[in-house]
C-alpha cells in the first residue's frame, strides 16, 4: 500500500526513495552549524565537496530557519582527520572525490605564455 501525505511543498510520496544527484543541507558538524554538500548515487549517501561553518544569523527568513531546524535534527556529524562520521558511530561515511582527467595535454608555463602573447 502506498501512503501519500500533504506537506507545505505539495503532495509527496512517503515510500519514495531519494533520487540520485547532488544536494546540500545544514548540519551540526563538531557541534557547530555548517552547510555541507552530499550526493546520493544508487541509493547510497556520499559526502562530496565538504562543508563550511555558517552563522544562524546569516539566514533571516522563516523558511531558512525551518530548514536549519529540520536538517540539524537529521544530520549530525563529526569531522576529524579528513573523515566524516555520524555522531556516536565509529565507521566513517563514504566520500566521493572529484577527479581531474589527465587525458588532455597540459601546457607548461612557458607554452602558456607563448600562446597568450
């Protein structure tokens, strides 16, 4: 049986799994409010670009304040030695690193200077 319920954003399917893609959210990281970027790929949660600490006062609208309240209840992490962990867990979260393709020819500074001159 499929349950559908109404929210402020319209009708949402309760059984629906998160779609693949990149997202950002608020979280408590090391006890401080932060924005972080994550990806969901094939149903798995990956931390991707990292995080930045923010102040709650930077977000003035009621909608943004609700986002902060909702997300900080859901996402609480610790960050140490380049690894994220959920609060109270020892296993690190999966990380997705962005790689630069090395297939193209790179230019030295001299070659770049000649090309631009």
